């Protein structure tokens, strides 16, 4: 069979369907170790850099199993195609390369319906497997609100029209440091309004409407309520949203594993104390039956049986006892400082882009935006220990 191609969406389907396959990543070792394909179930993956295929073709081919269909991944597309051709020439039966390269995987969004179909509104989680992050869409009678959109405008546009809806508002949970927000582009292209908290966006160069703790918004005339909960700590303007008194879109404040790290702004002590205050006086006072919809996850083990990242607050408080049982601001700060690790350098630049202070073209944005988030205060094991 000749060399085939597949898309990032196909790859997500292969992974969720547990197709028998081998992912052959031909990027260099550093790039592979920094960021590689992850899925909800175990699968075979091997890293053999394409320059190895150029220098030692036979030895490199030996490293690739002939037992399974081979899905080749590279940075841009060309080297996966090049390696794919070598494999086909050497008798491999089923070989395909990722069209558009790894960045298309990095930008992919997979929609999952969250609430029952009997509700008058629909709430979707848009999982971004390449970033280990989630953003959300709320739809009611032809209108759509997006929480924390990424810059995959094409996806939102297609999704909204498939639901016969118009994007009317984007809500930001905070000034993101780990990915480029899509709000500005959505506002420019659709006329949607951006809502965000001044605590993070006061210096933003673009137009937005300010949100405040305790405010209530609605979608449509009789749609579900959206309650604003200012939940600072990860950033000063961090905000969570309670939808229909059932769902808590928690941004980077409450995760299923861990909490959002308060050290990314270079003020670890100050922001830790703020986060402790938010947890003690706000999060713990919420209805523990709320379904938390986080902005990030650590890995797929946090997903439920429907491959959705959602967990009752009650369960989260249990899972993360090590964090939530800390009963003083000092102990909490010490815990944060003990678990602190370097923040990726590119985060400063992403913040500037998200405030409107820096413009980047598509290629630069693709490079800045690639890779898994590092927004949680602890690695998952640290929480369990
Ligand atoms: Fe964040």
C-alpha cells in the first residue's frame, strides 16, 4: 500500500478507539522528550529521529515494528513523509504520516457534551489533548459563550455553525501564561464581547468588559445563570464561573489533581497567601456537589469513563487532602514553595501576547503555543504523597 496521511482528529480517534498501532515520532530526542503524543489509553510509541533514518537507514528501520500500522509524526510534515516513504519502500504494509505536523495535534480540540441532553442548554468541554487543557462552550437558543478559548478559531466557528449558534461572548478565567488566548481573534471576527477581570487585564490593549465577584450573567432570555466568582491566587484576576448552580468552570484555581500554581508571576509568597484565602473563604464554602470543570489536567487518568474531565468538588477535596488540609497560610505557602519548579521562559511572552502588548504571526504563535501546560502547583504524585 502507498503512503497514506492522517489528521490530528484521526489520531485522537485512533487513541480513543484503542486502535492497534505504533506511533513513530521522528522529531529529535529533545523535542520528543519535551512534548509528545498522549492519549487516554496505553499505546505503543517510539522515537527514532528522522536524521537517524538519513544516516543509518537499516538500523533505524530495525527499530520500527512491522506488526502494526505505523503512524509517523514529525514537526511539520515533511520528515514524517520522508520516513514514511522509506518504510513503504522497505515493505511496511500500513504507513501514514500526520498531515500538518505536531502543531495540528497541539491545536486540536475535541468536543464532549457535559450536561444531559434533556437540559434546555448545552455545555461542552473542548479538550485540547496536546496542551492537557480544557475550555468550554455554553449554548442556548442560537447563542454561544466560550470560556477560555484557545486560538483555534476555525474550530469554534465550525462548531458554532454546526449548532446553529452565534458566538456572542468569551469569558476569560485569567490571563493565561501557557497558551495564546483566542478571545481577541474571536472578538475581531465575530463581534463577540470579551469579559475578563481587571486584576489580570487592566493593562490590556484591547477592548473588554470588566467582570466582578458576585455578578450574574445569563445567556439568552431564560438561559442558565453564570455566576462570577473571583478566585485569585494563581493570578490576581483569576475568576471561576458557576453555571446553572451545577458546574464550576474553575480555570486554573481548582484542578482535579492539585491547584493552580501561584508562583508564575514571580510573587510566590504573596500569591500563595491569596490562594490560601480563596480556598479557605470561597472554594470550601461552595456547594460540594458542584461538578468542577478544570482549565487543565495532568494526564488522562483524571478523565472519567466518558473521557471527560469533570469531578465533584467533594471528591476533589478528598483526592487533594494534602493541599486542602493545610490549615494556615504559612503552611500552605511552605507547601507551595517546596513544590515550586521553574516556569517556562516562553510564559512571559505568552502573557504579553494575551495582554495585547506583543503581536506574533501564525508561525511564531504555533511555536510559542506548543507543549503541555505547567500550571499545576504540584506534580500529581506530590499531591498523593
Ligand atoms: Fe494558567
